[in-house]
C-alpha cells in the first residue's frame, strides 16, 4: 500500500474497515514512525438539527423537563473535540491510553516514512474510535 493515501481514504468505509480487521493477525513488529498529535474541534449544532434534533434547539419546542422540571432549557449549540497523541510512550486518544510493551525476541522492522492513514479501534466492541491521516511524516 505505497503511495499517496487519498485514493484509499476516499474508499474507506465501515465495511472495508471491518473486512480488513477480520483479516488482521497479531504479530510483533519493531515500528518506526513519526510522533504526531492531532486536535480537532467541530461544531455539531447544524448537523444535529439536520439529523432530526431541531426541536431540541428551539426554545419554544425543546422539552428537557426531565432534567430540571421546567421547559426552560434548550440546546444552544453542540461541540465535539478530539485529541490523539502518538509518540514513543504509546498512544493517547481522548481518555484512552495505550502502553508499549518490550519483547525479548527481535521482531521484524517496519518504518513509516510516507503519508499514511491511521485508525484507533476498540477491539472489544469492534468500534473505530478515531480516523486520521499524516501527510508529512517527518
């Protein structure tokens, strides 16, 4: 999978990730890759309204009386913030942390020195938590 990640990125969907995940095997490797950090913030208000939550944003129609006993609450906006840090100490993604464990045998070496796409997945639930790309891995 050499080359620019854009063609693969455009075809990346849940079905493809699931198919790739089913074919993965657990192997120890010595991985060399750049440290990287991503932080992104997204405004979700308009998206949530388009997905059918418009009443929750309308002060005349919103009903959050189960929270405060009145109908005086409505959503003014919604945000999502994501953080991913990958370095020699492991991976930190939001509140999830990974640990790098040393091995005694010499594993194969893999060097990431081209643009790449990464996914952080929860294996237990088979859920993709983060997707990102690194265009300049120096």
